[in-house]
């Protein structure tokens, strides 16, 4: 698969989306990105698995990292892409191949940026945090992630979204006594007992927490339930999967404590967890970037890898084309206007024009 180096960011968006790259199947798109960048004399290329890093080495005072993930959630009859009235429809258009396309176009074009730039395209973001390609890069080659400011091309309606909520997935287990369903009174139904968990979740009033002037809305929801042995057996075990989206002012330990306080009589097991990140808008580079692209900043309610940069002490924000409310949706779509706006904003700021 080859990406035409003459394509603009809009056409690159379609080309990237039409390369299916559901998490775990990113090799083809990684190969295409690497080939697209080969021969650019101003870039030093490094590949780690299916992650591609391209760096300028101009000796500038500051280094900016611009990153995005190349994987998507599963396709559901929404590829190949189509275009209608200036809108590109299809899996990955919003999350987040339009942002990748902007990165690719600018990585080739900006041969003399005012800051040194590290461009990163990485794999396995849409799965559990332990497999994340950016996390792997930070362990294998942390020097490649070094910088003074980072921008994630995650969808943000072409405005800046600061920080991100944290996310935690847990299972809450209920127990019972197994019995034949013809003599149900001899057992205790663990699935029936799960109503206590579900009732508490339904009644839970999630907080909105203000962090550095931005309002982060939390969420605590059941996202799955498992139980049952056979059609004629009273089940002795049931598990409810819960996802907690928590404000960046909370630590992962704080988040776990919130869940444990809500379900003190049940076993709570953390399955996956990632801390949030504060807005990251208080550095000189961040303020300069915010001013350059319109002066507006909003909170990022979903989790993104700004949190990884925050953990490394690098201020980071989200800035990308597309409505984040459409991420993962079957009617996922991005406007060409958003793509061009983000490209223009980054081109102007990094190019010093």
C-alpha cells in the first residue's frame, strides 16, 4: 500500500481511512506511513514495532512533539470511506486519521519549522493501556518522546482541548449458591444479586469537577455483565463491568476508592486504569500555541495520551479535526473544513507565519 506524497490533508485522510487498521492490524498502515516519509532529508526516522517516529534535528531552543494513534475500533460496514457535501464518512475519520493526515502533510512540508518537531504515529491506543504503542516507546526509547510541549491530534472540533479525564475499568462480583433451577429455593441467584450494583449505578450522580478553570464531567457506568452456567442452573457468580471516567484532579487510587466506597460489600477488581492529565495550558509554549489558533480551550472529557506526556512532565493538549462525540460511532464523519483548519493552525504556528 502506497500513499501518494502529493496528496493534500483531505485526500490523505481518505487514503489512510481506507487502509483498515483495527487495533492489532496496524502493520500495513505503518508501512505506508514509513514509506511516505522516506527520503525526507530533514527528518530522522525510527520505527518501533508499528510505531513511526520522525524528528527534525535543527538545533532549535524548543522541541514540540506532535503525535497520533494509527489504530481504530472495529469496522462496522463503514469502510471504504465516502464523501458527501464536504464531509468524509467512515471508520477512523474522526478517531483519528484526519489528525494523522494533517501530521503527515506537515511532516513532509515543514522543512524549517521554528521549533524542532518530533512527529509520532503509534499503534494499539484503542485497547488496554498496557499494550499502548506510545507507552512501549516510552519504555524502549524514552529519548524519542522528549520535548517541551506536546500536541495530540485527537478530535477536538478543531479547537484546543486541555488535559483529559482518567479512566478505570473494574469488575464488581456478586456471589450465590449454585442449584438446579427446578429447586431454585435451594440456591442463591448471583445474577439477581447484581440488581444492587445496577441500582446504585443508576442512582449515582456523577460530579463535574473544575480543574485549572476547565469543567471535567465524570461518569460511572455499567458497560457489561456476565453470569450463568446453563439454562437449568441457578448461577453462583456474576460480574458487572464498570467504567469510571474521573476528573484529572483525582489519582487512580482516588478513583478506586470512590468505587470501593460505593460497593463496600462486594469484591472490586481493577481490570484497566489510566490516570488523567491536567489542562497543560500554563507553559509559555502552550499559551503561544493557544493564542495562535484562536485563544479557545475546552476540557477533554475522554482519555487520551496527553496523560502519558503529563506523567513525563511534558505539558500536552489535544488539537485535531472532528467531533469527539462521533468517535467510535458507526456514522463517524469529519468535515473537510475541520481538516483544513487544523492544518492551517499547526502550519502557521510551527512555520512561524
